[in-house]
C-alpha cells in the first residue's frame, strides 16, 4: 500500500479523479481544497504514527517503485527486482559459508 492509499479516504481519491470533469472555473479552487485536506490528513497521520525507515536494500526500493511504473516497464523492473533478491540470497549464503572458516583456523587431524 502506498502512502496516499494509507491516508486518503476513497472519497478524496474520487474527488481527485473527478477534477477534470468539473467546470474549468472551479477546477483550480477544488484542487487547492483537495491538497489542503491532503496536507491536514498527512499531518494528522504522522502525529499518530511516527515514521519508520524501511531498509535500503535494492530489492525493497524496487518493490516500492514497481507500483509507480507503467505496465510496459513493470516486466523489466520485475526482472531487476528478482536479480537483486537473488543477489541478496547469494550474499547471505556466502557470508554464512565464509564465517565458518576464519583465517588461521586449521582442521583437527584427530
């Protein structure tokens, strides 16, 4: 769920979608009113929900951006996300493997 979906009621989202169909002389003021309500809701949201930073792993970033991309670019983006996810998995495997062997450690011949 993106930020707008989390804080904006469906009625406000519908009002935003309906803006182009309003008379031209009303559109500007209606858009300003909508933005004002969005700002109020954002301030209210953060006063009740302290922000939490997400991990900066490339796979997480790509998952967030994927929903914003046009449909024709999403397939390419999914391939990149899969590649980064696999890279993370391989890194974790390698780190686990390499941590079991420390420099100077010799196997016992007993």
